[in-house]
C-alpha cells in the first residue's frame, strides 16, 4: 500500500525568513515535547496552516453555497428530477451525517471527487483506463470551473 505525502512545497512561494520561523518552531516543539508528542504537534500545525488557507480562500470567494446542478432534466418530452443532481445531494447529505462540521469548501472538494468518479466510470466502462487521461480531463474541468 502506498501513501501520499500531502505536504505542499511552499519553498517557491515563501521567503527564506518566513521558512526559517516554522523550522525554529518545529525544533523548539521537538525539544519541548519530545518524540511522542511530535506527531500531534505536526498535526496541529498542519491543521492551523490548512485553516488559514481555507479561510483566505473562502473569504476571497464569498461563497455561501455549492452548485449541485440542474434540478430538472428533459426526459422523453417531460421534465423529471435530475438523477445526477439527486445523487450529488444525497452524497452531501451522507457526508454531513458523518461529519457535521464540513463547510462549503469541503463540499466543493467532495463534488470534485464525485465528478472524477463519474469521469472514471465513463472512461472505464468502454476500455482500460489510462491514468494520464483522467488527470488531463480533471485539470481541464477544474480550469473550466474557474
């Protein structure tokens, strides 16, 4: 089983002075807390950085809802509830039932995963899936959304 390193390479975007401060904090925390609490402090530090980034993003977007899609679809000359929109709504309801603290940014990321799963289903139903084609499709759909 492989793992994914979720840490961002911020060396391109942060000045050397700003990089030195978190490093000093990490060294100080390690000496103070020892190796047992080191993992816990890294989690707290990472979550704090994530929180600040999420807050900046949400304030910049001024977003108060997510787009689930059209409510109705034309089916054999009459309007019917849109099955895709219903599936997306049910997925969000399930996510909120498990994690009541999710916010709009979490829901947006969830729906991006929903879209990727949908694309994977379309690609894999006909042929063997090329992972590069999925990456290209996801990056183009993300740029379309922006």
